[in-house]
């Protein structure tokens, strides 16, 4: 080990080994690909970096030396085809190992990567390509994603290059053939730490997705994610379940983990199957695991105790608020407490139960040391414990590493979210007397009914504890008397059928488990919930549908 994290951060711990504060340090030309991956490759080329497998039984182990070599070859392949510093490249590669070659190569060239999900349609491709002036698209040949890309091309004049992984198609360059014929010698391309590195299209639960632009320091800020939250160890094997089109992939499959000189586990599967995931945890002796609460709920429906998970040391959750029932059941069967974390596409990990903290089931935890986080009312004043307000990040004493540069090409939206030295997350929460934050919902999701402000998550959390409920979304329905009624839109679990009796049972269940005024007066059973391409529930779509009835 060369202890790279010590090169980039100064730390202060308490007498119990818990992090109190830290500050980042880095050169003006910091570049994750050169200064982390390549540095490890020079010192320990045989140190394992990524253990990859797919659902067909194929398996590959890549060392840091391999990642340096293949990212250099990929960079040369792209540069030979016209990709230069500042160019924007959309990458749609599921969990293929070529994603890691590509993202490191683009970092080395100073080009800007746009990770994207394989669920994009023609319309989505056109919007993204034209909004960002995308120059190249690197895409999986599996499924119909490339077909959607091709159908979009007549409306995407800036796209000059298409490269395919796992397939051949007319008009496309074969990734592996082109890479393997490229040189593995690459001289460092000059880049600056504050220059653009990665761009994400936000989930877009309402309106068009925003283009969230981050600089090279974004990678550095994820040391917090891996070291203090995931509790990744240099000789461990970390598994974050996320498609590379989601921001969560670089949270848990790249930056912080490799800054810890650790190895990431990547499972390239087409369908999430709980038994399959549990068998992978057992077979590969995963040491740290991170996935959304919903996935833990599915895992708990299996015989978890029937698998040898003795190597598993630590588990974290993110992506949606944690239901206490999931926390308690996982702890009961594994002895491991789920450590929740919160962040956005616009940030890195912002609030979390960091290593050494005692988690409170259902709480996001406390603000991480390098973000100045507060909860404020509609007038921007800090609120006392127990009062719900908006979660904000103060930037008057400096912009924290990990906070976005801007919404690309959208100064109005940037100013709307970030003004007067305050970044507005748009999420609401309350803080208890111990300083723990408790999520309530998006600002637009809070329901105002009969003078009460009701957060959807608490009601959703209660409903999800009922065996009949697989998924649910709680929204407000306009009502002349109360302003809004609380509505629950519910996808039932297998074996349950919609009925008035079940509706009444669920309403009474909520009345019993939380304040009676919060119960859903309106219940609708549906086959599926409207979601974004990134899998987040579109409550705005449900609200709009109800308004137009």
C-alpha cells in the first residue's frame, strides 16, 4: 500500500477512532485517473482493482496495472478518432467492464463523460445529445439501446462517432477491436482540478432533466464515501449494486474505493434476483455492501441465514429513505446495522451514519464534516430541533469539494438552486436533539392538508411494513375542504388482490402506526408506479394525473 488517501486528506479523529474533521489537499492539476489509478499501478501493478463477472458465468480480474494499460489504450483509441479535451461523450455501458476503461480514458484526455442508463429511448437520446452537444456515444450492443441511438441520429448533428461494446452494427466502431489495435503508451494530457470532468442528467422527477456538471475534484470528495461511510478496506472487496448509468455507480464502484486502494466487485447482470445476489456475496466473500433499501427488502424475502455471509463486515444504504423495518430485520438475521447515507446528483455524500456512529433506524445520520449543512424555513432561517425545513448547504466559507460546478448551460436554474451563498437541495428533513437528520420528502412532495404539513416518506414507510404492499407512492390530491387529501398509490405484493376490505385494512394500519390524521383517505391500487429512467418514482406525474381528472 502507498496510503494514497493520506496524500490527499488531513484528518482529526476522536479517542474512539471516529472522524471529527478533515480537509482535502491536492495539486492544481489533480486528475483521478493519473494521480490515483496510475500511481497505484506504478507502485503495485498486481494489486487487484476490479473483480468482474456476469450472469453467463464469465469472470475477469483486473489489476491496477491492467486498468492503467487498458485506459491508456482506450484513450489513444478515442483520440485517434477525434476525441479531445473538453469534448462531451455519452457512455451507455450497463455494468460492462469496458466502462472502467472508458471513464478513466476520458478523464485522462480531459474529455467530459456523460454516464447514461441503457433504458434511454430515442427521445431521451435526442434530448441529451443536443442539450450537451455530445460528440460521441459509446454504447452497449445488448438489447435495443443502440437501435434507439441510431434512430435518434438524424436529429443529433453534433454526434460524430459511435462505438459499440458487445456487438457489431453498421456505422459503429467495434470497441475491443479498436482498443486492442491502439498503443498502450500515453503521455499525460494537461488538465486542471477545477475543469469539467463528468456530467449527469438529473433524475427529472418533474420537468426536463438538468445537466449537473462536476469538476475533477468531485472524484476526490468521494474519499468520504468509501472511507468514512462504506468503511472500505484496502484488501477488502466492495460491492455496490448500481448500473453505471446512475451516479451511484461512481460513488461505489470507482473513485473512493480506488483511493483506498481497494477492489470493487462488479456483477454484470440483466435482472436483479435476490437469490443470485446472496450467492455472489457468499461465493466471492464480499466484505462491504451498498444498495438501496428496496433491494435489502427483496433479499430479506429469501432465506438469508441459509447463506454463508461470514465475510460480510459492513453494509450501507442509499438512494431512498430507509424503512426501520428493513434495518431491524437485516440486523436480526446478519448482526449488521445498515448505515444510511444521503446525497444528490449535485453533491457527494452529504449526510450519513459514518463509521463509528450509532445509527438510529430511519435517520439519514449527521452532516459529513466537509459540508456546512443546515435546515431552514421558507425565509431561510435555521429551524430548531423537531421542526421540518429544507436541507441546505452553506457556501459562504468556501465551496465544498463534491458540490457541482453548475447546471450546464442553464444559469437560471443554477441561480435558482444556488444563491446568496446557499445551495438549496430541495429536500426537507427535521433534526432531533442529538443532531440526527430525518428525511421527510422533496419540497414539492410535502402534502399540506387541513393545516398539517405531511411528509410522504413516513406514510410510505408504514405502508411498506404491511405484507400486502410491494411498492407505494404517497401524494396529495386536491380537495376543497382540506386543501389536499393524502393519497396512497400502491403496487400489491404477490398473492394479494385489490379490494375495499384491503383498502380499509391498510388505512387502519396507518392510523395505528402513526398519527391518525396522516392516514391515506384515498387509496389506488395499480400494476406499476411511474418512474424516471433512473428508477425514481415520479410523484409529480401522479399528482398531475389527479389534478386533470
